C-alpha cells in the first residue's frame, strides 16, 4: 500500500511508553512530530541533516538521529526521548554527573548527549577517555570545549559500575 | 531543511518491494537512511516514492557458507562490527565498519545502503573492492551477482539497473595468517575520509601477494595492486618504497578544497602505514 505524498496518514508512536496517535504527511521528520504533535520538546533540533546529534533519541532501544527518520517509518515503534530520563523525578546517572561536573552551559546539545552516551555506556561499561572522546564526536557542543562532558561521562560510568557491583 | 513531498510504502515482503521499484521510475529504497535522508532534507534528492525495506524479514544478519560470508543487505554497521563470524573470517571488514560515521549513525546505517549509495570515500565500498566481494541483486526480472570491481562506476553511481536492489553481499573468507591494514585520514572524527587505504598480505615467502585499495582519490574506490613493487619481506623499507610509488602514480582527481600535492602527501603516509600494518599482522 502506498501512502500518498500529500495525505495525512494516521500513525501510532509509542513515546516513553505512552501511545500517541498522530496524522502526518510522509515527509514529516520524526524530530518535528515528537516536538509539534507529541509535545515532547526536550528533543532539540539543530542541523536537520544528521551532523550535530542534538535530536538523538532511542528507536527500539538504539540511539538514532530523529531528523534522519521520517515519522511514517516509525508506526508502532517504541521511542524514548530525554523526557524518559527523569520521569520519576530523579536525574539519571549521566544527568547527575553532567550537573556535578558542570558539563553543560546553554544545554542545547545536552539531550542528544544524554541519549547517545547512556546507550554507549551500556555497550562500553568500562570506557577509556579516548573512547569517550571518540563517541562524543557525534554530538556537537559549542559551549563547553567538551572537557567537563568527558569528565561527566567517565564519572557516570564509575557510578553505574558501582550500582551493578 | 525539510524534504520535498514524497509518497511512502513499507512492504512486508521482498517481491512486493521489487514490484514497487519496477512500477515507479522515481522510487528510491530507504534502509538506514543515514545518507539518503540528509540528501532529501537538503533537497539534493527528491524521490517521488520511498520504498522502506526495514519491515521485510530476513534481509539482515550474517551466515557462513563454508568459503564465503553472506551478509544481508539490511545488516547495520554496528552489528557488522560486532559480529563474531565477521570478526573471525574478515576482521578488516568488522574494523572498517566500526569506523563509519558516529556511534548513533552506525546503529542505523546498513551495508547494502552504503554500497548502493557508492560514496567514493566510504569504508564499505573500499573494503568490498579489497576483498573481491560479490553483490547479489534482485529485481522482478530475476537476480544476478556483480563482482565489486564491476559494481562501483563513479561518484554515487553503480551498475545497478533501474528496478534492481542489493539483497546480500558475499565476502570470500580470508585465510588464517593473512595480514590486514585499514586507515583513513579525515580532519574531524566521523567525517568522510579525505583519503582512505586498505591492504591485505596473503600467503608466505615467495608466494606472498599483496592487495591495496584506495578510496576518495578518484570518483570510485580503486585497486592498485599492480603499482606495488615486488614484495620483499627482507627489505624493511619495502612499505615506504611502495608508498612512494603509489603516491606518485595514482591518479588523483582535482578537488577544490584540498590541493593535489597535499593529498599525495597524505596518500603516501597513509599507504605506508597501511602496508606496514598488514605486514605486521600477517
């Protein structure tokens, strides 16, 4: 079945565990639909061509640029945004570490960094500083010079390791 | 940066996808979308119909058929890099996949997408050329197998016919004791390479053969084995001498951003370290 280019088609997106039914044209970016139709404005939109990393969310558990995905592709999929991280009123390990290490200034890039690096830390529970820097290269921050973000990710890794021990 | 309007289909089976491709002249397949979507968002690409193959079962994963790895077109770069069979039988492929773009990009991007997109600076076309991979394609009219050396034609151009889709990639397994090297040069981590190089050292003693492939120097990846001077294990300066020859003789396409002599300098250093890595690992 072909969805017509100018037809608004109904979709269900499961965002942070809650189903949202929206009607959108195929060309609508997932980043825009999350913000404009689902009201989840924590996902920030920077470059809209996959370079800056600000709009990174989890699609079925894996990090992805929401600007490089069309919402129509995600019918029925489970999506996690930054709003899922402190839903219980408590910051996540990485959010807390970013707070303590002064790992943000304007905060625009922070949601993408939290979504990317928390997933990355699951794959890399014992990270090196070099590994953290390589992974962070996919998220552009123009304020901090990265040093405090690197410190925060390393600190969160230690914290998470302690939790598991 | 919003794309132009397009129609969308998400077929559940491969035959449905192929008939959608056959029935629409301006249809494009979307797999991971990590190259196509930026081009659509910038309106460099404006397909009328997107055929999304992500819901088709059986297009991803790696199997071993005795002398080849058979890699499904929808296999994501992160899965390719982590796959035990690939790490065992074609470690250079796993390593190269782990260097593509960024962590989040590798979770979505696919091998079939990278090969079909045919960016001359991309990792997987280069490694496909080096390993003599074969690309298996299907259309409503049938199927055929295209050797990598006949697949990449020019910038973003392959020998795929309209209506054809890459379904899998066959990679000959590498023998025990082979040595490999892969290096890329870029100015920012995750960018496309300004030059990349991959090498294999196969066999031993007088039987040793060396393969070398280069990317981003001309409009498609190239094999330059013939340029290499005869391999001489005893000569510790062999890699340096070979790199000098390759850097001088390889055709380098003009690039407004990067002066030719600078690119040749990078090429020489990169080829030397890549050949050296391959010898060290053999």
